[in-house]
C-alpha cells in the first residue's frame, strides 16, 4: 500500500501546479497538499483569474452539510434538493470552486462533498462544463485531522485522482 501511495505523491513547484490546474482542472478535481504558507491559495486565485474564471471559495470549518447538498423542496410528489448558488449558480457558466481545508470540517460535511469531488456533481445536478474543483490542504492540518477524514474518501481521492494529487 505504501508503494502505491508513494507512486502518487510527487513534489512539484507552485508554477507547475498552476499549469496543471489550468490544463486539467476543467475535467479533473485537484488536491493540493503542502505545508502552510507556501502560497497555494494565492496560486489558485491567480490561475482562475488568468483563465477568466470567477473563483468561489468555501472554508471547511465554516460549512454545514446543507451548505453543500442544499435544502429540499417538494416538486410534485418528490423532494428535490436545491443546491446553493455558490456551488451551482443559476447561469451554467464555468467557475473555479476552491475548497479550503476540508479535513477540518465535520464528517457529515465531508460526506456531503464526496460526489462533488469525485463525480463533479451535487445530487442530480452536474457542475457546469469547464468548472474547476480544487481542494487545498495544509499537510499539518491533514495529519492533525486525519481521524476526521474518512479513509474511504481519502483512498478514493488518491485512487481516482492519481495525476492530480500534488504535493508542493
């Protein structure tokens, strides 16, 4: 297992990470890992700005599950979840969704993000084509909150996003 994990971890520069995001984030979610204060957040904002995409940021510690899945409404005889506009805007134009420190949020919030990170959708709603999903984590926070990050999600992120697991 460690050998497989090591094969996915590759140290790259911020400039390289930025280029990878600009080239691939429209179809692949990214997970950026590094020590605090390395410039990950500014790099994501800069990459989105250069690509002409508005950047919407969500801080893991300030999110509730309904902030991700939305609130239900009744349509006919079914309940339909209405995702929040920050995650699914009314106009289907691409944007950069910047997720900050998800391991620091509650486990039920992390679960709410699974389909967004892995399938680029919220329930039955797909993100607009060309939308970027970038998850930024500081290594010290990741280790400190390792117990709160679901092992299943962590393995799936590593398994599904091998080209996108960047350590900078």
